[in-house]
């Protein structure tokens, strides 16, 4: 897909691009920056209902954009006909009865830390609308559609809910999305809905951190000062802007103007904070750690996610990146794509993340989620050796944060076409994430009209939570 598509998307929906540094330091640009930032530091606009006790204090949500094949990952069917089972072999794990694809060689020994849900199911074959359902736990305004982009009618992303409910920590945003907003070039709507503040408002958009953090010259544009601009001179400019704003407020005392002032102050705080810049600096990680996660976009994003939650960010969503090959949407060349391009970086990053969190004493309080918007059809297409969209049965993973590791929840039929036991909707899966994070089934938030909206769209899988 063309790079231009992702750039336009990010600039429209809260992205912070590599715009000129001089423009970032103008009042107008900071006002624009505030569109995506202020809610992440907002303590005055928290919900009336606070999160209840939950094991997970933070969450890393790995969204496998495109729809991984359940049959070629975590629900192998070695007894099925060849046109269903495919060419991959299954390998044993420490969990009795749990086998996974042979290409998850790093993750397989760690599956006793992971819960596998094998009975995820819904009936929406469209990428965009089903992504909304998975990321929010609620149906989108227009279901079964790839035509409708994000809107303020969408349900808020789980990161936006966290930003609304919880106070920020250590000067860092409550929620971060990287390395882009999931976008599909063949979908008329482009960007998947459900990745921003929705009816909570743009104030609660997760901070979008774009680009490839594995590149030597990568930086977060919002954290870069103008070339040659010292912190002292930066402070002088901040005071100058404050004086200008004080005069403007004497002329315009509207609530909107007051909010803008707060947004600008917080944007300056982000730019000036060495703690924030340090949190985003992957150069602070040893080479062997960076190698362990994988020297690729996904691996370095997952490592950065660990670095951020360790320092106070409460939810980091890592979307599978723009790999130029339609992501996990393997309509053709399914097995080569999975073996060579998709499973190895996903396997390496997830295994490194689980081990790293455990070694640092963080796994018990950090929820890790690995899921796509749907699965793939059991029967392999004869022409392109691919698998088509299949929302009726697929798999997702949960680990850490009070999840019972080594669990298998639900069962698919002999060909992974439909659930045979304990069907789980995306609403239930998302409610399980919410419950693990201490957001109970009775929790509500007011929409723009003040009407209380339930945060849980389904029922949490209590069997998976301690």
C-alpha cells in the first residue's frame, strides 16, 4: 500500500508526523497537537466510576491486523483433510493437549503462561467494522462494512477508556498507539474505526507514535525540539506564548479557549520533560535485548511497549504495521507469508515480551493481548493457496495480569469452522480485558449528551481470571 495513505490517515486522526520542528513550536501547531494529547494527561475529566480492584495495572494489546489463520497458528487440525490442515506441523507445549504451529518455536515453550481462546466467533467478514468490535467490545455504528471510516459515533478504544478512567503517571500519556492507525488500502473507508476516543471525544485519543522505532534516526516528533533550541530558550518561548495567551484570554473567555490553553500547557510539558523523552528512547536498551525482540518494526514496537508500561503508560496498543503485503490478510500465498514474514517476528516479539515481563516482575500485573479481527476459512483456495476471511471461528491469546496461564478456553469443531464449545464473542473477549484491568461489568461512562453508556458489551470469561 502506498506510504502516502498512512501519512494522510495519521494526520487526520491524531497522528504526530515528521512535520517541520519550527511549526511544532508555534501556538497554532500546539493547538493542533492538543487534539490528540490533552486527555492523556487529564485528571479533571475522570469518570464518575473509578476502576475496581484488578490484577492488571497495565496492558499491552497486540492487534494482528488482517486476521491470522486459526488453523495455522493456535488451533491446528492435524487430522483434518490436507485441503484444510495445510502444510504446517503442530508441536507440543508444556500444556497437556495444547499444540501450536511449529513456526512458533520461541512461544511454544512459554504457553503455560498463556491462555488460548479457541472459540472466538462473530458474523462480520469486513475488516473495518470487525476491528471496531474487537478493539471496543461493541458493534460499530455501521456493521459488516469496509466503507465507513472512524467517526465520533464510534465506541471508544479500550485505551481511550483507560485514559478517561485513570490518572496519568510520571508525566506520561495514559494510552499510546503505535506504529500507525490500522488502515486497509482495499477498504473504501481506509482507517479502521474504534481506534480513538469515539463518543468520549478526541480529547481521549491514545497518543499515536508513528514510524519504525527500529530505524537509527527514529524519534517521536512531538518530543523533538527545534534544531539548536536549548531548553532555556524553549522555556523563554513558552513564557512568551503564555503572555500572549493571557492577553487573548482577556478578549475571549469561552470554555473552548480555556481548554485550548490547558492543551498547550500540557503539550509544552510533554516537549520539555526529560523523563518522557527517556521513556521513548530505545537507545537505552542493550543490544542483546533489542536483538531478542527482533530487529524489525513489530519487534521494536513491542520492546518500546514494554519500556513504556514499565515507566507508567497504562495501555499500549501495537497494531501490526504497514508491511506492504496486506498484513495478516493472506488471501494468497498464505503458507509462505506466514512462515517467512508473519509468524517469525510475531513469535519472537511475544516470547521476548512474556519472558522480559516475567524476569522484571511485571507479568502478574501486565495484561498481554494477542488477537486479530477474525480468522481464515478452513478450506484452502486452490488458485492462490490462500485462505479467505472467516469470522465464525478463530483464536486469541491472553497472558499475565491475572490470567490463568496454560488454559484452553472453548473448542472448535473438527475443521475450525465453528465453535463446538463455549463460543466467545469479541464483546466477551473485550469484557475479559476490561475485567482484568479492574473495570467491572457495571461500569458506565457518559456520552456527549450525558447518557450513561455501559463499558462492557459482553460477559467476561471468569474461568480465565484469577
